[in-house]
C-alpha cells in the first residue's frame, strides 16, 4: 500500500508533458483542471485498416474463385477459401461503415474535462452526442483504478471509464491525481491488485485508506469495487 500523495507531484508533472493528449491547469481552490483531448486519430486508423483488409479479402476471394485455388479444400461450416475470404471482406467493410456512422452521429471529437477539487470531482463529457455533466463527492466514489483506461467505481452511477486510448503511464498518473484530489491525505494506492476472476492484476487501484479492508474483501469475492 502506497500513499498516493507521495506520487501526486510527479504524476502532475508527467501529465504536463503530453499537451497533445492532456491540457493541465490549476484552479484557485488548490484543485486542477484536466482536459483529455479526443484521440480520434486512433479510431480513424482502425477504420482505415478495416477498409483496407476488407478490400484485400474481397480481392483474394475473387482470385480464389476465379482461378479455382484450393477449390477442393473446405472449411467446416464455412465452405471454400474463396467463400471465407469473401465473407470476411464484407464483414470488415461492414465494420468500417458502422464506424463511419458512429463518427457521423457523434460529430467532431470533444474534450473530456475533469475538474478535481479537494473532496469532489466534476466530469464534463459527451457520449453518443449527448452532453453529460456529473459531479461526485469523495464519498460517492468508491475507487479509481487503471482498468480499461481510468475507471471510477461509483456505486450510484456504476462504472465510469475515461482515457481508454491513453498510454499506461499517463493513465496511472491520472489515477494518482484524481485519487489525491478526492481523498487528499487519506488516498492510498494498491499496486498490482489481483481480482478473482480477472487473469491479470490491476496495475493501480486507489481508494480511501478507511475503505481498504472492505475493498480487499469485496475484490477477493470476485466483485470489482
């Protein structure tokens, strides 16, 4: 168990080193404002890859069918290689179209803004085109962890995921800064926490020191806190 406050200054400095991903500024009440920049370039790369591989699969399907390559070979439940490549090509292009529809529906990427004040947290973001603003007190948030990005365990609202495309070290720094802001001196980190039912340990798990026994008991039972 590590006191999160001992890592807070270094974590804040790390967040300032990636201005293309995060905008970091101080607030008058000793809080901080963190704007997570939209990383749509990663999604565009994925969509482009789906399209390219889909077209290549369709071309291979056509060539296998046209020249009869491996025509005597059959995949169980799928048929010939020509059929498999053709179906795969259509599936990948379908995924590409689906991603384009998502981009069209959500519009241009917007920042996810975190305002971390002593003992409370405000999150301003957009999801599926809807503008969502939520405020949480320290008592509302059960935990902050590096699980699929930054995950806030909020009993009244479920799990809140942020920054799932950010590098691991930046995600870890975010966890430290958020935890320190919420729980101040009582914020602690539980590194490499093993959760029953999850193969890999959670790299960083933060919570209020007073909740550690209950958290460990809950996680041992297979529930994410």
